[in-house]
């Protein structure tokens, strides 16, 4: 016969298996701290796991030992939590993207890994965290990786050109006279052809010449890198999003940014309004008294908002319909900033329709 203690243990185990639990994970580079709560928000346990494939498996098995795992809220699904999010998605676990706690919450409750993990779990239970993480397993992730390299090269090239202009401004007169007031391309070309005497580098003119020649070579190298990346990106973007790329004012880089913002999984785009909010183009009420107006939304993905801004400026310059719209709204008393906000919201409508069609064509 079983002892009373054994029967109680079995009953407890059966109850635990029927219990619904929610997980929360605070992610870091080397370790992830996990917490499990029940359906009422009560803490069951928390534990730290290594940020490795074996650690991900142990974390999932540990959470499932407390009952039926409903969902897991994960911080940083686009950075330190990307590997864990992919592992959980492969095992058919519902993953919710959780923002870090705001400063007010941290001032009142403090900051630690267990606190953040518990907060992630409770935000998932309460429904305040509802974001769907990007899967990062398709063509869009490949485009994002290439864009990261391209953006770094563009930023470095811009910095090098600015350094060249700064050196020219303070250069000895013989150099400044021949290199000032030139376009970037001409400046790089002339500096590349400069002759340096390595035995006279103690002379400011020769040292400046050597610095300008070196920076010009750097700019040329970075330009070649950017050109190569553009050749790699263009066919990928056109294949993944032909309809989005065909929109007025949408080039390869803009389309790549919009794809990166949307991610590989189209279910993240629940509605046109959701995409507008994601891109920072949702109208925010700014009314007071008898004044009824909206203002620009300053949240969301700023890269996507910049892409919408680029499209809007292009259409304002070259699209007759957009220019007519600007004229009409200006006569109604709207400022240029308010007109741009309205244009971005209308552009989101076009982008949403095109992206949904592109994702539907990519679906197996």
C-alpha cells in the first residue's frame, strides 16, 4: 500500500500538471533569468540559466515542470533574447515580446534580474505586453543583416568625409586654396591623387596631405563596399517585396527598412493602424479647450518613420497629387509638420496593402 505521504505527493504532482503557468525571462549576453507565476500572478519560482542551446532547453523544461505553460514573456527578443525566442518558437511555445519596465516602476520596485523576470511574466499575464516577436528565420532577416553592414559603411564614410572637410578648413593655405568649396566626390578624387613625402611628415603641410590621402582611400574603400552591398540587397528586396518596391518614392533602402520593421512573420501586422503605430505615424491627440488637433507620434521604430518621411518628401517634390494635397491643406491652415504627419499616415495605408500582398505571395 502507498503511504499517505506518497499519495499527497502524487496529488500535488497531478495538480501541478493541471495548473496554468506563465513564464517571464530577463535576457542578458551570457545568462537568462527566468521566473514562473501562476494564473493569479503568484510567484512559483525563479532561476538563472546559461544563454546557450542547452540552457534554452533546460529553461523550457524547468518552466513546464510547474504546469501547463501558456506563454512566456521575453525581454529583448531582437537582441540577447533572439536565440531563446527562436528556440521557444521551434517548440510551439507562445512567445510575447516584453518591453523593459519603465523608470517609474523601477524607482518604486527596484532593479534586479529576478524582479525584471517576474515583471515580464506579470505583464504577459495582464495583457499589457502583447507584442509578437520577429521570427528572424527568413529573407527579411537576411536583408536586415546586409543593411546593418551598409548602414555602418555609410556612417563611416560620412564621418571620413567630415574629417576631410575639417582638415581642409584648417590646412595650410597651399592645400586649402585647391581643396576648399569642392563636392565630396571631387574632394575625394583630388585627395587620392595627392603626393606625400614620407621624409617630411614633421611638416604640417605634408602631415595634412598624408591624412587627407589616407581618408580619401578610406572613403573610396567604403564606397566600393556600399556599392557591393547595394548590388546584393537590390535583388533580395525586389524578390521579397515587389509591390512595396513599386510604390511611388520607395527605393531599395526604404523598402528594406520597411521590410525589416515588419519582420518575417506577417501576423505581426494585425492591422493598418498597428503598422502606423509601429512606424511612429499614428496620430496622437493634442487638443485643449476649443482647439482640436493632432500631433506627430514620437514613438515607434524611428528607422521606419524616417523611411516614411523620405517617401513623403519624394512625393511632395515629384507627385502632382501630393503637391495638390499639400496646397489644399495649407489653405486650410495646417502647418508643414501637420501635413507631413497626415501624409505619413496615408502612406502607411499604401505600404500596409503592399506589404500584406508581398507576404501573401511569399507564403508557401
